[in-house]
C-alpha cells in the first residue's frame, strides 16, 4: 500500500489474551504479513493463561524480537478494560490498535484502518459489521439476531453516531485513547461500548471500515449469559450518564 510507504507513524497493537495458545502465533504471523511497510509493536497482555500462551509468546519474541513483541502479563483475569489500560502503559506508538487474539479480527483489515486514518485525520477508526461489505461469518441465526438486536437497541437509546457499538477492533490516536479510557468505568464487554459512546460525546472524529467478523476457530468463546446481563446494565448506565 503506497500510503504506508511514506507513513512515519508507529502503531502499538494491544492484544489481550487468556488461553489463546492455539491462536496467538497465527495472529502474530498475519500481522507481520499485512503490515510489511509499517512501524509497529505488538503488546500481548496475558491474564495468567494456564494453557501455555505466555510460553508461545516468548518463543515468538525469539523469532521476531522482544522490541517487536512485548509480553506484559498479569497474574490473573482482571477484565478487558484494565487489560487495555495495562497495555497502554507500555505503548510507544503514537497510534494504538486494539484487537482480539482469537482471529475473529483478521489483520488483513489493518492496512484499511491505517489508510482511512491517514486520509481523514480521524481520531478513531473502528471496524463495523453493519455496513455494506461488512458482516459476520460462523454465527448461527440466533446469535446473529441477538447481536443485531443488541446493536439496534443501543443505537436507538444512545444515538452514538457509529453503526457498530459493540465491536472491539479499533485504531485510536494514543492521546485520544488515553483521554477516553480515563473516563470509562465499565468492565468486560460493555467497556467497548462505553469507549465509543464517550468518544462520540467528546466530539472526536470517528471513521468506520467494513469488516467481516469471523467466529473463533480454536478455543471457546468467553461470551455467555452473564455478559448479556452486563450489557443490558451497561446500556442503562450509559443512557443515564451520557
């Protein structure tokens, strides 16, 4: 991509992990494959995975270098939001990408995120499943309806100005992420929704890139009934406070 040949920005890619031994090596390989002409570092925030995730990351450090892959572990599961905060402390880039480790966020979209930011000067570029060329692969009809319904409900109540509130594949200017993250109080999956709503309310320039979300191939999903309850609580909280 020509735009990135002249791009002098550095990108810090924060990847929270828990039991992602089977996925982490592939996603790291794909990031390097798709960002050949970009200055970046990968920050893996592992929450004490018992499956050997950290050992795999250490092997990847030997292969790619400890300056390109940073392992910043925590002793136990402490939540998604605090994982981003922890990773942000170690980020040396002027831009930060947050993405999942389970291959549901394909690194092939990263050049599109970077290109969109360079073209528009956006403070945030977020991946969306709910515009033309976006979508979901590997979900059954019930899960698709649940996800779409949750998004429509949030759109109706919050008017956030973006089409995909619950997505977690985003590029931020580092200073913007630091500002937005400091005003968020939610934990877990609601954290992503609060981040984008707070950013909209603060008036930050947000652009969208269509992505196809792919259900995880290896490992088990960490989304369950308790997360759906937390989502509804979070929606009510944001309705009251934003």
